[in-house]
C-alpha cells in the first residue's frame, strides 16, 4: 500500500496546480469543451429531424435542417478548436512546470549519485 505522500499519487494534483496558474486559459478551454460536447449531443437530433420531416414526410424544406446541421458543426468546431488552441498555449508556456521538473530531476540525480545511508 502506498502512502499519501507518495509523489506518484500526487501527479494529478501537481498538474492541476500548474494549470491553475493560468485560470483564464483553463476556464476558456473548459468552456470550449463544454460547448463542443453540448452541440455534439444535438447533432444526431438534427439529423433525425432532417430525415423525418424533410425526407420522409416532406413537411419542411431540407435546407432548414441542412443549415442547422452546418451551424451545429461550425459551433462544434469552434468549441473543439478553442479547447485545443488554449490548451496548446498553456502547454507552450511551461516555464514553471519546466523549472519544477528540472528541480525534481536534479534531486533525483543527486540521490543516485550520492545515495543516502
């Protein structure tokens, strides 16, 4: 059984700590992900409406459903692009994470070079 102080168990907490140094980027990236997920839920419903009302029963013109589907696809793309772009910006600005990793590696190397005990 591992202890709570085990560094392998705290990786997510460290990652969240590094990410929350950029709260605006994290919030906008999560918002983009949420928008893309919500729109992705509605795309099959729009497709069902096109098939039922425009193709099978001819109650509405097909262009209405097609436009709704195109708009949903564009909004979905914008949400996914926002999440990926802002996540990439956050990962490229990794000075703090690199400094912490270099310090960790320096300490680990020191343990291997000069083992305690």
